[in-house]
């Protein structure tokens, strides 16, 4: 009888919360659009986009978070409404820079466009090329992007690449939902884990890149694993799996083909998948014991046949840091003492967020290990830490965080559901979500004054790549500018901030003499130096090259010298060449003399 009396009240509460959430969503969208209309990205400073966002933007995300948590607190869940909250969150977070900047974010994304452009113009990859050769040896992503450009009729890969982050995150949402629904029985835990993932994924690997696509495939493969190769043993929230339940051959086929797509696109992700499948077999949670062997064979065949050039030149270099766990971890965390105070705060925000997620998850994992519950998720959460055997260009800690995040998010979500069940601790739960949201916004948006490129910078770089003759030398202040997106194979690039500290100091002592000597090189048909706003932002905010103001000082010295000629200049960039060098300063009417693939770029 008591149940029948309380049920109508619960239904009314559920219905009123749903209506209230829909109203909140309308307010959130209105506030976000209003915020977009008043943001002026030209005023961006050390705090990046995070320092420009108006109060309406923060209020929109705060209301969205409160509305989502209100639905989670209810015992009865409306999964459509919860999913709508996450989709709106993704749209706001990743749609904001896409809509505001109107140009491709991240310097490396421009280089990735350059590989696709190479394939569009030549119809093949050059595995022996020196510049960005690693991408030619793992061309899966770039071949796919070139194909999409042809199929869509897009005039340039740049437009496709500009929207990649937003659409990749929509695809991450679909794949994670598939993964969690295949392995978790508690609906509230599924949606809470999804929210934690998207509000904590600050590392910025979700852009137009091989690792962005490989990560999507990584999630999808693990969803296939839980859906078809295991089954839950009980009704507890997290999965406990041990037996094989592959209902058809197609699931296994997709499993292997997806791994092949990853192996042909990225170097790190297949290594992690081999580690994960090996551990799942070792702990008797993957019945297909030959899987790690099969994956190892596929990856090794790719390494030593299609990617033989990469393996022979780069593999030995990568192995130099093998096994140095402490040094490899330190490589991802050093040099913030050279950054500006704002960038120190931004770096600290990312680290605090990482440690917070790992710490809460570690406590939950500790008690799960004691009872041997949820072993597959424990394996998948901890396996990425084995990647510490290599520094991976100083990014290994960030990649570990990214690969472990889906499973860490589940353990964190499971811990929070315990708090939510205790009404006295609801306030602390709200505080936690607002702490991670604040840290996320600073960490994800805080470097956008470096990552964003103005139209004036793009115009100067595009002019240089269009007009410089083949076999030209291009000296860059740093590599942080929109470059290598067109005809990149025709040039040799030298970044000043990649030189030794001694060389950099000599450049600053005698900028005119040093740059004159470098540009007066008979081995090249033409030589240039390009300096841009974004290069200076990187130097000033991160303390690279010779610290704040050093690149500006170099530019002023060269402009004041009578030895250099301004080949091209915009308000945010300058291209310089030597006076009376006897070398061409550009190619006239290039667009009229290029082949059909080249014309497609413009």
C-alpha cells in the first residue's frame, strides 16, 4: 500500500524535473548563442579563450551541469534527455572555437592537411620522404581524409579539418555509449561516466589527426569486445566477464579490420591494444587467446614492410628512452617554470584535473582488486600506464590519461553514485563537478592564443607556400603557425626554437649576421624567414626560444637591417628574404601552371 501511495508523487517529480530540464536546455542554448555574439577573439591574451568567455557562457554550462545532475539524482532515468544534455555540452565546448575562429585550430592540424593535400595532388604517398615521413608510412587517416575531400566535393581539406573536432566528439559519444551499454547495467552510471569523460578530456587530441581517429576506433573495438566476446556474470553495475559469446563472424571481422585501420594510421594505439588484449587473455577475460598474437603479427608486418622506412630510421630513436619510467614521465611535465603566470595556472589546471580523476578512480580500483570484481575495466584502466616505457615525444603522460579516461570515468562515476545515494553528500557532488568543469575550461581553452591563427597569418603563410620555388629554405621562428598545408614537400623547414640553446643565444647576439649567413645558402633556389603573431605568442607565453620578447626583438632587428627585403607582410606576419641574393623571391602565376589536383586545393 505504501508503494502505491508514493508512486504518483515520484512520477510527478520525474515529470516536473523533465519539463524543468527542457526549459533549462532552451535557456542554455540561448545564453550560449548570446555569448558567441559578443566574443571578440582579437582581444585574446594569456588566458586564451577562457579569458574571453563572458559570464553568460559560464552560466550556460553551470545550468547545463545542474540540470544533468538533477536528472541523475532521480532513480528513474530519461536516457534521451540525458543524451541531449551531453550532445549540447559537446556542441558548446567544441563548437565554440570552431564557430569563433573561422580557421583551423592547432598548427599540427595544418600539417596533417598538408599530407592529405600531397595525396590529392600526387595520388600516392612517399614513404622515403624526410619531412613528415612518419605520416607517409602510416597513411590510413590521410588517405581517408583525401577520399572524403574528393567524395564531398570540398575545395580544400581545410574546411573538413575545421569541423573535425566537433564531429569526432559526436562519434566518441556514440562509441562510448556503445562501449558502456555493452558492459554496464546501471543506466545512471553509463550517463554519469559519459559526462565525466567529456568534461575531463582536456588533452586536446580530438582534432584532425591520426590519433583522433585511432582513438575512436580504440573505443569501438573495446565496445565490440564487451558486446560479443564476453558476457556479464551478475547484475552488478560494472562488468565481470570471462566467457566467449561471439554470435557471428562479422563481429570478429570488424574487430580485426578495425585494428588494421588503427595499425595503418597510428603508431601508439596498436601497441596499447596489443598490451590490453594480452592482459585480458592472461587474466582469462578474453577467450580468443590468439588475438594478441594476431594483432602483434599485423602490427609488425606493417612496421617492417609498408612502414620499413620509418622503422629503420625512427625506431632506434624511440627506443633510446625505453624503460626510463621516471624520465619519461618527467618529459611530459617539465618546463612550466619558463611559462607565463597565466600559462602556469593553465598547466596546473590540467594536472589537478588529471590527479583528481586518477586519485578517486584509484581508491575505487583498490577495493575492486581486493575482491577481483570488475577485472576487465581494471585492466583497461591500468594498461595505459605501461606506455611509460617510452617518452613518446614528451607526451606519454597525456596519452596515458586519454587512453585510461573512459574506464577511470566509470570508476569515478561509480564512487559518485555512492555519494549521490546519501542526500547529505549531494552538495559535495555538485562541488566536485564544478571543480572539474572550471579546471577543464582553463586547461582546454587556455592556450588558444597560441593555437588560434588569424586570417593575416594564414594569408602570409599561404602566399609563401604558393609563391616560393621548389627547393626553398623556410626558416621559422617556431613551428606554431599555419604551415605545411600546401606543397610542403617542396621546402626545407628550420625552426629556430628547435636549435640548441647555444645557437639560439648566438642568434640573439648577432641576429642580422646569423640570419644573413643562414639565408645565403647556395644549396637552395630561394630562402625565406617567416615570423608570425602565433609564433611570438608561443615564445612569450611558454618561454620557448630565448623567452618573452625574444622573437619580437629578432624581427625588429631584421626589419631595421638593410640586408633584408620584405617579400610579403601583413599586420600579423612578415616574410623576409635577402636583398640582392640573385635568387627568385617567388613564382608568378602559380595557379595557372598547376595540375588539376593542385587546383582543387584553392
